[in-house]
C-alpha cells in the first residue's frame, strides 16, 4: 500500500471520535490564516470570504469544516500579563451563551476597561453515573480566544446550573483535579476549586475539610493562582477555612435596589475581606464576583422571579431599573472596590450592564486606569454565525443538549410539574416541551407565574 494512503488511513483512525479542540484531533488539511480566506487561500468549500466559510459550515458538517475550525483553534495563541499589583477589572460569564456574547463584544469590553474574564466548564450530575463536564472543547477554545485578545482568564468549574449541585464535594473531586491540569496546560491565570463551593451537600465544616483535602492535589496539577469561590452566605459567615489558597473570590450582589441594604452589605463584606486577610496568611487577594443588579427577562432565574412576585404583592420592587443599576454601581465602586483587589461584574441576561446606564459608570472608573489595546482579530468574532459554527463543530449531540445554554437548554418539562400536551397544555396554551420552552424564554415572568399557578392547582 502506498505510504501516502497509509498516512491518510492512520489520520482517519486517529481522529475517530475526536473533534476540533481535542488534543488527539488530526487535521487532514491545515488552513493558513483561516479567519482571512481569499482567492489565493480559500477556506472550506473553496470559500473566499469569511461569510462564505460560515455559510458553508452552517449547512454542512464536512471534514473540511472541522479542519477549518481546528485551524482557527490552533491559530489562537497568546497570554495575558497579570500585574500582581493591579486590581482585576473583570466580568463573570456564568453560562456558555454569556461567554459567546462577551466574545462578540470584545471591543466593547475593552472600551469599558475590562481586563479579565471568568467562566468555566459545566458540570453535569443529573442523568450520569458520575459527575462530568460538557463542552470541554469550547472552554479550551474560549480560553485561547480571550488570551489572544489580551484578557486574563479565571477558570471556574461550575455545578450550579439547574440542580447539578445536588451532589457531594467528594464526588466532584476528580473533575476539580482534571480541570486543574487543563487550567495549567491552558495557562489560565486563576483557577477555582468549584463555583459556590459551599453550595453542595456539605455544611460549612464539611466544605472547609474538603477545601483542605484537595489543596495538595490541585497544587500538584496547577501552578497559577488558586482560588476558593464561596457563596455570599459562606463568605459572610467567616467560618470557611481558606488556608493555603491564594485568592478568595466571594459572591457579592447588589440585587435589590435598596441603598441602605446595599450599604450594610458593603460594610459587612469589606470587613470580612479584611478579617480574611488578617487571619489567613496565604490569601493574597480578595475579589468580589457576580456583582450585579437584576432586571428580569432570564427564564433560568426562577427564584428571583418568585422574590419579585412576593415583593410586588407587598408594594415593593426587587428588579432594578437602569437608574437603579447606575446608582448601585456608583455606590459599589466608591465604597467597596477600593477595599478589595478586584471584581467581576455579571454579564448574563438580565444582569448585564452593557448598553445600559451602568456601562458609563463602570467605564468612568475602570477605563480611567487604561484599557487593553485592540488586537488583530478582536472585531472578527462578531461576524454573524461565526462562533455558532465553531461551537457546532466542537460539540457532540449529547453535549448540545446537556450544556447549559440559555438559548437552547431544555429545563425538564419546560419548568412545569407535568409534561405539556394537547390534553393538558402549559402556559399560553403551549402543547409540547419545545413550544413551552420557547414561551418560557420569550416571557419568563408571565410564564413562570402561570406555571406556578397550574402546578399549585394540580397539587
């Protein structure tokens, strides 16, 4: 058999089951400068423009497209320089749709003064024999993308989506160790031993014991800044043992538009930040993450919708207007930010400040210290359909259904306590899970109110 034929057959064997972003993926064709196709250097299907490449790969899952996506992946190369003396000015991207949207708006983020992003792989515990992550290739891709753009990356494995936190920390240890190795290989600047670490089955004592038990194993695998990321209640309690960790990144929210309440929280959290520094020698930085107000419109935030419904029945309002958000951010940046080592504002649907009054407030503070320079491909990621085509090439069918994407995820029976049908329709008369999820996404508050009423009557 000719050598060339043998080599091609070997390549097909090597790539069996592998997708772009997998270490074992073998390209049959490498595309030179894949984001800038031309007549001399065409992309898949002979496409001579980026738009044509996207169109071709949206309509086909050909090997050409997989190789083109892998070429883009390998073409991304860069590392951020995290100044040890500078405050971190970041954004928290809790789901893959938030990561995608942030990548499309890199130039907006830079103009505001953002220099770091925080996100991580989804941990799935429901319907599997043991916890595992989904969308690993996408996380690798987006780490490389944001590094190439000049941002520092804080990687946070996340079990907090739609009930996946109903598990013991011990069961999550293999995932934490595996992603510590990934984080080191990717060169991320910060790595957390889980998002909202005290939100699993353990109490605070059990959480502290686990944090200490996994410390050595993570250190063996990861050489960057090691973080503990507790819930608001866990951090505020002062009872978690962060000994040996470099950074504590505590959840902190400005959710309720109440200046007096926010003032109390700022005092309590900044005081606990100082106490943590004083009592734990290893902790070099205190960060606040998930800093945000909420304005509704996010179907996954059912507890916030319920809180708002109760508030309205009592003549109050817990959703923030643009003016509320701007005022809360001004308060936070004046009273809390100077006393900590950085923060991550939440950019998810319903929480984001981009395009709202809060954007000017953040820019006025963050951008005054300088902004990241524009780099070669910063603008290209907003090309229509590009990131979606790349994601499609990097996900299996199972991963597409399991990864928590606000735009595509199906929440059980569309958030209902029964399966909708023509005989028993859901809110707005929807008669299937797909139809009901579309209604849930379109009008989350009204849908959830009707769903709660329907399930209440059934009970």
